[in-house]
């Protein structure tokens, strides 16, 4: 647009942002004002996108990782012409129901790729997106998939440990289309960054083989040139942009108060004088708006050409591409899984929990060419890799990521892969290490992303490795997370059912939890009905009369429940065993079904090698619970189950004492 | 000892370790064999300790952060002469009840300073110990407190994000007496480290201003010289020791299989031939054992001199020193706290939850000169700093740590401070960020360390910052952790009571949880009795007849419970309000008390702005619950409470519908 330079475009961001923050009475002005020039350079000159079609699959991805400065992305998206981000929305920033929430919340129709605000998550998501792109790029070729991922990065993202995990791993995997734009303003919430940081940040990136440039973050042309250089370099790029936080408001510029301090009308007036912006609040002069709208629609031509290339694909490739970008699994993908289930039921298949999962993953990775897995340095103990070549800097066709000893990176990259689309994102580690990736698991649930988190070694059944490695409180902690299914199968049949549930559940993550020790066969029916999908069901009926007792269990403890039932039945006590692989799915059943399964008129006892918390919902206040009341111990598995009294005899005794 | 060199001493570690692992049939031989020379150099030449008095306060601290190689520390401690680490214990490595558990478990009488095995935690604990030393060193002077902290570090510790947080923060705080001995063997569980790591690790340390040396890790003399140089340098030191994993067993040396592969008698036989060690399993020749025992008792002389210096302290200083090293609070410390409580009760003190906590911390930090606090870049929003100068590289008398945006570092350093002793370790952040430090919180509980974790902004009451920042599942997730008290006070009076509980609870951590929004006064009795110490109690009695309804609540929702009671009482329904600041303490009360408080014969409804999980234990299957069933939203607080139906009217309706 003649006469409209990047600085003017950046100032449009500044004024929209400060006007919205002033109107809301709160918000974080520091970032939108400080990083306005950086993001104007990116959006106006480089970002491949089409505001009229926010979900164009081959768009560049942009993540504002420093989500607290959310007015930046709202202003950008409004200016670029995203329908959902209207001026009216900006005017109700932070009002309940506004698209302009306190922190950006995933809304890909509005241009918000992921929810950000927990520092470090956004850049890790971005790395996951870049990984997905690299894989699909080699699969479908650069005519079909060829886009960059940009993240705007604050100091917090780089101080958080997950930030370094991502620097290390993205460098190692040479994710060359990943670019970080570091808003280096030397101010955090506490004040001068020197209060808590002495790192040579550039050296940290270089130590992991990133391409690093240092520019004046208020020289938008310089930023633009650096982005161009970043695109040419085969390594991931970090552009350190020196900025002044809160740039443009004389009272706050460069100061701590700019981070999240309140703005007043005098501030926005002063900024208008200071920057020569005579326009009223929320008013963008037509030439500047036109320049922005041109940037927002520039991609339409490119998209049209891309669409023609997609349409010209061979039919098979076209079908595969349409399928993966729509998130549909291949037709008949479940065939091998169901055959596995039928066979397991028929043969009474018994094996270590994680081995069963490994066998299933072998089948799934063959049936689903977009399925990814990986583990943080536990390949041998989790068995997800056997049929998956490694995804490496040299080989983008691999589907297994050696994450290194970096659980947090794994979890948050899986979120990025799922948000990107086109791949089925799964990853596995020991259950006890899930604490390290818990922030990412929570974000998957909050965003409603279809990630399958897999865990092995799920209880004291890990044995001699001892209490550090024995997750006694983790099932409860998982079940507390809204919008996630926690699935703990009892045997190979339930394992197949739970995997099927996980891969078809699209509105949130699933956590699949497997034992280390062998799972005895519990189910001998291997038909089409997925009984685990009801969450809980009667596994063994009462015999010899109306049911008097109900034993509820999950996972490896279903075998103990069955043994206890045998003891009680031998004593003439008609006893039911309920297997409960997924509480959340059971909770979603109708009341009649739940009542029939639970049967409050009977004595109820639950057994699970974990803490009691939450079980009262199913067994009532007077129910019995056999499980853990504290941390575990180091010793052989049978000794531990005996020490902690998680035995069939104890379960039977709990029933008897209540009859 | 003439004729006994460090290599012979190291081989004693190797054979004890491999014999124990071979006998146990499992274990991780890689580290004890690979790092034997490093640790022999440290223990024989540098470590200040006295095996006869493992708790000598001014001992050097040694942490084996790569805890999976636990036979290393067990061998070291046995050889050095720690009574509890007898040969018989080594022979039952990994047997239930052995001091030689799968991973080292804190046992300071045996020389195990902290539990390790979750990678990255140990080095962070070590940094916390070094911080405590630096503070006490300036307080009591180098004659009384002057010791080093050493951590043996594996690749996992440095790949985990928390590792970088510690590298950055220890460098920034210039913890010069902290030394990492990096067992750089280039092998992890998956195999060659190049599978997942390309970092220039030395550059990463240098970027944070560490003193770095690179040595041959099998040249014990070179390692010893490097340790000497590290002690002289004012920066934290990292000694990169190039080693061969599993050194000494020809079949496994340098290979992935050495990490955790099984050893057989043929292996130990081959090692005996290879290293010229003709001695039987578990047999240490007298000269080598004597050299080790000399190393283990060398500190006795130094300790005796130190004891004389302690005895010569001025009486006041001596009293203070004895007190802090025994973990006793100053006499009368609770005076100001109780006065605050009495005043709050009298005046009906109302304020934002975190401000109340800040006011209390102001009093406590004055009363308790060894009390530390800090926050990860949330000074202004948590208010723990007002009376605490910063602990910095230049000023060791400060008691507030600017942790930077590094929650995980904070949590695990607090554990190290508590394990070190002599300081009262507290730190604060938003509740939602506790996920980032959850591995450390769990370790505090597992170790039984008296850490006070403080959290603010504990619910949707955070308001417009939105669901990323609203912790709906965190109370449940905390309550699931064994051996931790989770305390959520309802008002200023309970806040004072809960702080008193936290600082006097010595057998495990406490999590103190405060609202952002104002807490209305609930309690007008400010006497000596600590009612919160019973976990739950009747806050408001029923009036006008026998109780028909019981409303249970915690924290900010106690006000809603009280308002609901008022509605119901107005309708003639005698209603009790139970405040439940701490479930764990209530669970520990006798059954009669619990029954009296809960009163199962009444209609029970709980209200808490969090998920229901766990509440069924107190309200029963038919109880009502008013709270959150999913994630929150971004909006003003009153709008959110209305949107999610957490209101007095709704609580009253839940009661009415059950009468």
C-alpha cells in the first residue's frame, strides 16, 4: 500500500491494543506495544495465510507463546481481517464470552492456533507443529505441504525448563522451518530481568545449533530481513529482537509497570501525541486498514494455486491427504485391532501390560500411516518403537521420536502436533513421569485436543525400583482433570477396546495406563461390542442367588477382584465383579445403567493399587477399599502386594465384614 | 594408605556394586562402574564428612542425582564406614526392607541426603543445599558453616528442563560451593546419546557463567585436581568427566546394555580377570578397606575442631545455631501470629487471600530469622517479599529468592533447603503453576520434608485471566498426594491457624492455598485454640431446632456456605456450616468427632469452586455438590460464579431438594 509502512501498521496494533486494554481496565500492554513492529513485519511480509480461510491446511502457523500479552494477537487478527475477530469483540476484551479472553484460547476459525498463557507451552506446541509439517512435507511433497511455524517468545518461555528442552530437541531434530521471534525486552513481572537471569541466551541457542540473529526489534525492516534469512537457513532460527516493553506510552515504556500495569486515558492520549496518531480510539485510518487487509488476503492467490495442486494429485494421494487433514482414520483401520481382540479373547492372551500395548501399537502403526509415537528415553521399556523408524534430522519419514529425557517437551509437542493436524499424536512414558508433563496434559484437556498419552509401569507393580517410581496418586490426579478420559485396561481384550476408544475420541485427550506386570485374561468375549466404552460393566455375574456383593476394580487389580469373587462364591456369597476401565465414560452413562452396574443394595468393595480418593463415588461411604494409603516401597512385586495388603483374601474379608 | 591408590579404591566400588547387582539379578551397573573413579576421588580426597557422625551439620553434602545407579552410593557409604550401610545390607540390594532400595531413599543417618531417581531433582536439591549453606555461612561465619555441595550428574539430569533451570539460577546466584560432577558417558537407556542430544553441554554451562573443566573421568587424580580447582573458583563448577559406562566388565563396557542390563557371574568373573581383582564377591582386601575407612573418618579431626569453635560461640549465637540446626523455631515465634489472629477475629478482618498471607509472612519473617521465601517472578502478585531483602550473588543475607520464571527449580530447591536444614523453606506461586513443580512437591511428600509450599489465585476467583490460570482440578490433585497437608483457609483467622500448622508440621510438606479475591471474615473467635488443626469443624451451629442440613466448604466458598445457611435458616431449616480447611487433618481425627461434625443423618451439601472428586467421602453418594464440572472461563469474578452456579441460592436449592 503506497504510503503505508510497517511502522504505521505496527502503530495500528499498538493503538487497538492500548485502547482495548484501557477500556477493559486491565490487560498486559507490554507485549502488544513492544512486539508490534516484530509482528507487523511477520504478518505483512512473510506469514502465509488467508484470513478468509483460517483453516487452510498449508498456512504458516503463528503462536503467540507469551499469551498474557493477548491483545497483540487479537489486534493482529482483527487487522488482518479474520471475521470472528471483529472490532466489537476487541471492545469487550476480557468480558465473559468475548473471543478476546484474558489469554488466547484455541479457536482456529479465528486464527488462534493454540491456547497460550502457561509459559513455555506455546513454543513447545510450535515445535510440535514444525515436526508435523516436516513429516507431512516428506510424505506429500513440498507442493502440498510446505509451511513455516513462527512463535513469538517472551523471557518466561525461555526461563522455563520446557523452553530449554525444546531448544535442545528442535536443534537436534533440525526443525528448520521453526522460527522464534524473541521479544527481548529485559523486563519481567518482577522488574529488571537481571533480578533472576544472567544467561547468555544467544549462546544457549547456539549450543543447540540454532541459527541466531540479533536485530533491533523496533526496526521492522530489519526484523523482516532476519525472517527472510531464517527461512533460508536449514536450522531452526531464533531472532533476538531487542525491544522496549510498552513502546509508545511515555509513562510506561521500558519499565516494569508496562508488563501488566493498568492504562488510563491520559496514557493513550499521550501515546497519540507521542507517536503522531490523531485517530480516535478503535479507529484505524483506511489506508492502514487496507494495507493490513491486503496482508490478510495476500495468501488467497497462493492458496488457489495450492488448491489446484491438491486437485491435481493422483487419486490415492488425494484421498490420503484429504483424510489426514480432516483427521479421519483410514477405512478399516480397526480391523487388525479387532482381530487382535478376538484372538486375545479366544486364546486367553496374557502378557505384561506394556507389552500388550506395544503389540497393539505395532498393529496400529501399520494400519495408520500418520500415527506417531515416541518416548523420553524409554524405548526398551515401553515397546512403541518396534515397527516405527525414527524421525530424525536426516529422515523425515520416521514416526518415532526419541524425545531424550524430556517428558515435558514430549507432552507439549504432542499438543502441537494434534493442533497442527494431519498426524495421530501419541507418546509413552512411565506413569510416574507424567508429573513432568502434567502442564501439557492439562493443556490438551483444556484445548480439547485428541492426543493419546500412554503410560506404563502404573503402580507398585513396578516393584524393586521403589516408591520414586511407583505412582500411587496418579490415577486420582488424572481423573481430576476435566475433559480427559483415563483408561486403565484389565487385560488384552480391554486394552484393544481402550485403544479403540482413544483413537476415536476427538474432543479431548485420553490417557491410557498399562501395568508393568502381567495382566491375566479377564475377558473371553472378543466380539464387536466395545464393552469398555461404557466405562464400567459387569465382568462376572453373581451365581447361586441374587447378588450380595459387588467388587469394583481396574487394570491389574481386576485379577484380584476375580480371585476374591471366587473365594466368596465358594462360601456361597453371590458376588459380582465390575471392571471399570474408564470412570469418565461410566459417569456419562444413564442413571439406570449406572445403578444396575453398581447396585447400591449390595456390599461394595473396590480394589485398586492406588489411593482411595474418588472411589467413594462408586462404593459409597460405607464401602470397602483395598489399595494404597501412602507411598510404596522397593521390593519384588508379590512382596509389595502382600505388604500393602492388596490381596484377594483382604478384598474378601472387606466384603465379609460388611455382609 | 601406602600402596593404595585411587584406582584400587575405585575398583572396590566397582566390585561391591557389580556383586550386589549380580546377586540381586537386576540394578543399573553402568553408573557405579563408570563413575567409580570420580567418586573415589571425591570421597577420598575432598569430601568433608565423618562416617561416624553422618549428621554433622557442617559436612559437605553429596547427592547422587542419577539415582538409578544406586549401588554406587551404597558401595561408597559402606566402604567409608557408615554403620547403617553394612555389607549385609548390600547383599540384600532391592529386597523389601533393605537400606539398599532400588533408588536411594533419604536416610541421613546412613549418608543418603535425599531421595533421588526422578531425574533432575537431585541436582536441584543440591542447589538448594548450596543456597542454604551460603545463607548460614554469612550468618554464622565460615568457622561454623563452610561446606561444599557435590552432585554426581548423569545425562538425564541435564536433559530435563529443571536441569537447565538450575544451571541458569545457580549461575545467576553464583553458588560457588556447588560442584557438579558430570558422568559424561554418552549412553542413555535408548543407546547412543546422539539419538536425542546434540547440545554442546559445556557451552550451556558457560552461558550461565559456570566454571567448567573437562577431564578424563577414569583418571582419578585428574578428577581430584579438578575438584580442587572447582573449590577455588567463586562460580558454581561443572566438571565434565568423560567416562565409559559399565567400565570394567568387558561384555558391557561402553555399551547401552551397561545402563540397566542384567549382570551374570561370568561378567563379574571376567571383570575380576580384566581388572586384576582376585578377591571373592563382597570381599574387600584389608588395605583397600583401611584406606576407605581412613577417608571416612578423616573428617573426625576437623569435626572436633569445628565443635570447639561452636562451643566457643557467644551464648546468643550458640543458642541460635543450635536451634536452627535442630529445626526448632525461635521461642515465642507464634506470638505475633496469634496476635494477628486475635486482632483479625476482633475486627472482622477482610482482605484478598494472598494479601492476608503476605501480611502473615511479614510477621513470620520478622519472628523467624531463618525463614526464606521467594517466588517465580510473581513478587507483586504474591506479596511475600515486602520485608525480605533479596538473596543475591552479592548479598547472602537476603531471604527472598527471585527464582525467575522457574517453578520447578523453586520447588526442588526448597526440598534441598529443607533437607540441608537450618532454614525454614517456603515459596509461593499461583496455584495453577504448581503443575510445573509437582514432581518436587511429590518428592517433598515422599521424603517427609517440612517444606511449606504456598499458592495464591486458587480458583476461578482469579477472574479475567481465564481458564489457563484457573485451577479447578488442583485441590483434588493435591489431596491425592500422600503425606501432604493441603490447607485452604476461609478467612484471616483460619489463615493464621493454617500458617501455624504448616510451620509446626515436621513430617512432611504443607500446601497453603489462598484466594485472589477477598475473604470475608468467618471466624470471630481468635483465642488460643487452633480449630483448623482438627481439619474441619462446625463453624456455625444450627438454630431453631435439631440440625437438618450440613453445608461443607473450604476457603472462599465458606462465605457462600454461610450465606446459604442464612437463606435456609430464614426458611426455618436449621443448618450447620462446616469449614474444612484441611481434609487430611480431619481424616486423622477420631471417628466420633468426625461423625459429629459431618452428621450423616442430615442433608449434606458441599461447595467448593473446584471439581467434585473426593467430596463424596464427606457428603456421601446422595450429597449435593456445588462447584466446577469443567474448566473455567475468562470474565469478571461475579460473572464467573454466576455462570458456573456457585452461589448461595444454588447451595440452598441443593439442600431443599434433598429435605
